[in-house]
């Protein structure tokens, strides 16, 4: 999925990569324009992804 690749490249440029699974989650969330429900604040670094904490 290209959205996950884009997320990974952006995070590489920032020097703070997500884990492999989190990268896929962020990519799918961005592609489908859906929020991520998580306590992991790393998703806050991803442009175009909204995190909902629980």
C-alpha cells in the first residue's frame, strides 16, 4: 500500500520511524481518512492521521 510507504518515508526524513505494524495502521488510517484509536502518541507525529485516545 502506497500510503504506508509514504508514512514510512516521512518518518525516515524526521528520524523517528514507527514500528512496522504501526506504520501499516497509520497508512490505512490516512488512506481511508479514519482515526486511529490508540494510547500510542507516536501516531500524533503522522500528518493526516488523527489519534483518539482511550
